[in-house]
C-alpha cells in the first residue's frame, strides 16, 4: 500500500487503510506528549500558517502547539483582526499569506467547501481545521484515536451522536471515519436538528435517526455529545429547560448505554445544558484525553504533509537517495 | 536499478557467536549489569538488543532492560528520504537518568543515525553514559562517532550496501554484501 497525502481536506474520500495509517502515525506523537522534553527539531525552519477565518480557541491552540512541538514556526491570522473585515477577498488574503512562504496552511472557515476552494489555488499542503457544516477531519481522527485507546478497537461499534447534528461538521467527520470500520450510528436530538436525510449521508453506513434520547442510548458503546449552540436555540423555539428535560446526558440516562460506554465531547461544553458535570467529569468521560490526543493527531498530520512521508514496501536500497543514506538502516 | 548479492559476510551461527561475545564485552566493560540498559534502534537494532539481553541473562542471571528507539523524527534528511520517514513507535519503559545506556544497531555507516539517536535519548533525560554497539562497522563516517563494541569491521565501497537479515524481521538469518547495478 502506498499512501501519499497532499492535503487533508476531508475524511470522506479516505479509505479505511489510509485512516488507520493516520491513526497509527499519531501514536509516536502521543508518547512524545509524555516526555519531559516535548520539543522536536523535525520541522525546524518550516512555517505553518494558521488562518482561522472563524473563531476557534482549542483547535487553533492545538495546531499551534503541534507545530511548535515539531520545531516549526507559525504565522497566525484571526478573523477579527484580518483584512477580510476591510473587504479583501478570501483568495487575496490567502495569496498574501502564501507570499510569506509558509510550508503548510491550516485553515478554518464558516463556509462549507472554502478549504477545498483554497487548496485548489495553492501549491502548499492545506489542512482543513473545520469548514462550515462540512467536515472537521482532525477532530474526527482524534475522536477515533481516543475511542481506539479506550475500547481497544474502532470496529463494529454502536455510536450514538447527540445534539445539533444538522449543523455539525464534527458529526460528519465522525460518521465518515468510523463508518468505514463498520460502526453503526444512532443520531438523536430535536427533529429540526436531526432530519431524516442524514440517514443517507454516508452510503453503506447504517445510520438511524431517533428522537427519544432513552432509545438512542440503548446499547451504545460510544456517545458523542455535540455542543448545543445556545445561539441556535431560538430555531427551533426550544427553551434551555426543555432541552435539558429531553436531551441532557445525565448519569441516569447514561446507564442505558453499554456498561463500558465512553462519552466524548468536542468542546466547549455547556455544563448543565447538554451534559451534567457528573457525567462530564465521570470515569466514562474522555473529554480531556480528546484534547491531549488532538495535539498528537495534529503533529502527525503536519509531519506527514510537510515531510511528504509515505508508506511503501519497495526495497529501501532501490529508493533514490543521497549518498549519505545509501545504507538501509544508517 | 537492481540489487546483486556479492558475498555472504556472516552466517546465522556466526551472528549468534558474535552477539554472545558482544554481550560479554559489554558486561565486562560496564563492570556488571547494574544501571545498565540496552536501547535497540528501530528496526534491526531491536531484535539484536533483545538477543544481547538474553545472552546477558546467561552471564549474570540478571534481566537487563531493553528499550526501543525510532529515530525518524530526529533525522537530518527528512525531505530527502521521504519513503523511509514512516514512523514506528519508540518504547523506553524506564527512566534514562543516570543510566548506563548502550545503543544497539545493525550497521554503523555515516554516523548520522547515532547522532539522531542521541538527540532522541537526551529528550528523555540525562543518562550517565551512552555507548554504542553494532554488529557491523562498515566505515565511511561523516560524524565524529565511533562504536565501543563492534561485531565485525568490513571494508566497503559506498555503492555497496550491507544487509543484515534477521529471522524476526526478514525470515532468514545472515549478513550479506550487495551492490546496486544499473
């Protein structure tokens, strides 16, 4: 098998083998998080441009930390401070960033497909850090890594996703990744956020939409909570109290899931709305492991895209190499 | 390009005897096995380290800890050898502070791997001493690095390649000298 990633824009087009490869390559970086000295020089002299046209705290800091732990430098663009406010087009802004010669662009944008569009116009690798309601590939990968570490596998699990699934790029990346490993999905939330069309977004993957939380949790191995975007609670007209009553994950409801079930949340959590503190801080919660794994996954992504590493079975001596590396192991 | 085998440098029993000798030399020179640990460099240094540790069990009756180090992230030629840059896991399940570490690899050539390995080790702490043990030293150094424990010196030209084939990885056991032919 040979895998060469030019960009990382979405998980949907990747095969199970390619996804496994990405998860496996994250493992060495998980170990580095435990070292007393966490900084490598692997990407010394390389620059990662972080362009967040939509606000982000966790993902931006996570990519920034990943870049600096690999020895790379970062340039930062944040929506509030950017020329976009002054009327510059997206492509002009990106071309200007690119003119400062970064080696990779990590980009978030409120419009679905914006990252693909930019990637078509750039010759450096582009990483999608979330585009509209389309995908958030690094989140999908770090979730899968967290599940694999906790449950030992990502194959054939019952995965329940709760909340505003219609507007969630995290849910889509989760479905496209875990679906390729035979996972079955149950989506649950207020009907207007969980339209039946979602059952068809990943052909070949069993997805069902249910509207009673108790039913959705029955036998779940993995529960992925999504943040309730409280600004969206006006549409549908649903009070926070009603949401809590119908869809909050509390300890009593969690008992309906499989006894070893784990709870994920991409953050930021609304404690007391979609999840109770008891569950968020309980033994089944993986929320902080997700954050730690996020740095490892993003180190792997940056490393693979910037170094151009590939997996190959070719005899090492047949690779064209500079003299100093002619010996396979030296 | 193809690979042509020129000669066999070591047979399986020769490899075995050499590793036995290297185990004795390391124990002798270290004054026992106290604070001693072996670090196998991925890939073929790993089975070699495990076998040397096993031989030491026969000498001192002591279990010498063995760690695994993948030096890919510490290389200085990242972009030039992309196909080799796939990561494997390091696993050093003990603290390296104040330890007497012996790096184990199959072939010592330019010395760049060992330079990278030392960077990797020092990210984990401050060992008391680091020495180097290789099955084959083939010369052509580009770094001021020498091995303290050497299985065999082999004179080579720099188009030649030494392949150490071990049963754990290659399903056969011998050391061969090969050449690249257009």
